[in-house]
């Protein structure tokens, strides 16, 4: 915003029903110029439409992927070069989408900004999601296929490898984001995964930084972390796994000390709070406030690892926006992750605040 826009916005905050003529008289700006500035403020999401309604803080807006998850779980040890018995399952997926659903199950207002195809899978995906998050800002696209993620799991439910068809996200441009900035700018927190093109990610990060909007960044995968800028200025939470941290920082992580060194480096690059997950060894975090701790998870019987990281992120944001400190928020995230590990679903149907409180009191 320029200085005149800031001045007009301050008058509107005092009295949202001021006419443009009254704004002109009070500010000393011509009536036609006031109309132009008002139009800019609407485009920026600073005011909403007529009567200059000021946007309320509107939950957590999750920007990124919404996919169909197809999982094949082996019934026994893999035997190469032959057919292996397995069970197949299709569920809703996508990092941003999963986090939005987890947040909805925890009672937090969530919005999802994504793109899906004008196909059966896209219809099903949005229908499955809208019970937990507002999907009105998402878009269905003609001649595009909904993103698909296919994972092969071993007999213990551990991922062996995965394949992803995410070409639909390459069609997203900055204009798509600008049209939805009103929702984004009125959010308590923005959650950004790295499925969209590099220029779109950088635009969102820098604009959130310039407007003081809290932002959480999730790299999604080691290859996609390379889309992120070298500076993480403006990022409130940066949450990644070992492989993503190694790729982003171009360093090897082998010891516990390496984990803390990597997390500290993430804060030196601008992130306020850095979390690196360690699978069954939990996570470590480091903050610009010199807080640093390793958190071990409870021992549970793992049904399926898919989606556990997304539940962790949702739990962290849930705790943080409830007023928990870094340590408390991370412990809430670990419990949400452990609940999901015990479910065969990408988002655990059993996850809710009652279950979270019950599990948290058992372990912490």
C-alpha cells in the first residue's frame, strides 16, 4: 500500500460506511482519485466490496496440492520380477488438502486453495474435503487431470517408493493467486506447500512477508524443495524432513548434532521456527529465540505412515494458534502424527480434539 491508501484505510477502519465523497473531503484527495485507491484496496483484499467491510481473520488458508492417493500394500515380503499379492486403496490426498482436513477435524476453520481436473476424481476430491474445509476458492480445470499419488508400501506399512503425477499444478500462475488474495490476506495463518511453480511460491512468500501475514512452508519432497528461494525471510514455521533439509541446505545430516546444525541454518536463512522430522525418532526444532529441543514420539503400532507428516503440521499449527509455545505446539503435532500412524487412512477419521487431549495426557 502507498501512503494515500494507508490514510484512506485508516478512515475506513474508523467508519466503514464513509462515502467516497466524505473520504475525499477528509483526506484532501480528489473524488476520482479516491475511487481508484478504493479499487486498489479491494484488489489487495484490504477491504471487501461495498460498504468497505473490513476482512475478519479467516482461519488457516492452505495453498497447494489436492490429489487422489492410491496405495498398494504388500501382503508379504517383496519378491522382485514377479507378481506380488497386495491390497489396494484409494483415498483423498495432497499435502495442503490433508492439512486442511486435519485442521477441520480438530475444529479449526480452514480454507483450501488448489486446482483439480474437471473429472470424476476432482469432483470426488472436493466433495470429500468440503465437510472439513472451505473449498470455494479452489478451481476445477478443463482438459487437466486431477493430481495423483501412488505409493507402494511394504507389509509393515512403510513406504518403499511412490510415484506422482502433478502436472496440473504447472498451470497455476500468479494471477490465480492474486484473484484469491482477499482470502489469503485475511487468514490467521497461511500454509504453503511446494506443488505450485517456483515463481508462484516466491510471490506468495514475499507478499506474505511484506504484508506481515504469518506463513508456514512445507517442502512436500526433496526435489520440490529446490523451488524455494534461498531466503526464508517472512516464514513463521519451516517444517521439513531430513531429505528435504539436506537438499535445501546442500549438506549431509548424519548425527543429532547435524540435525540441530541444519535447523539453526534454516533460521539463519530467515525462518522464525525450523522443525526437522526424524521418522520414528520424532523431531527436533530450533528457533530464532535460541530454543532447541529433540522430541521423541510415543511408541505405537504403525498401520500406515502415509499422511503422518501432514497430521504433524496440522497439530503444530493447531497448538500454535491456540497459544502454545514452540515446544508445546510441536508435542501436539507429534501426538496428531502418532494417531495417524495407527490408522490405515491418510487422514485419521479418529482425529479430533477429544482424542488429541486423551493421547496427549497419556504421553506428555
